[in-house]
C-alpha cells in the first residue's frame, strides 16, 4: 500500500499516542488502508499490542467536535489515564 504524508490532525493524534504509550509508536509504524486511512497498531513498551487506532477517523472527529477535547480523546478513545 502506498504511503502518504500524515495530515496535521493525524500527526497530532499520533503524537498523543506516542506520548502516552511510548516512542515506539512512530510514523514508520503507520499503515494505510485501501481507503487511504492512516492506522496504527499501538504497542506498549514491552512490544505487546494494546489497541488499534484509526488516526484519520480520530483526527476528523477531533476536528469536527465529535470528540470534544484532547482529554476525551486520551481517556475515552485511546484508553490513556489522566
């Protein structure tokens, strides 16, 4: 699947993931679906997968207000503790 540059919103979501779960969750680990959506299998520091995140959808929902704040994104959608 061809790669593309992440949007600013996708990059912001990825940065929150890397901050919360560790730097192993970087742009090189992002894949692109057939619909050209940026997705990542989020890994813990021990290498285990913890969740699957669709960066494109999360960024769009954050931008349009469906996800009201970064705190909501972190806790409800990315399962990070406050």
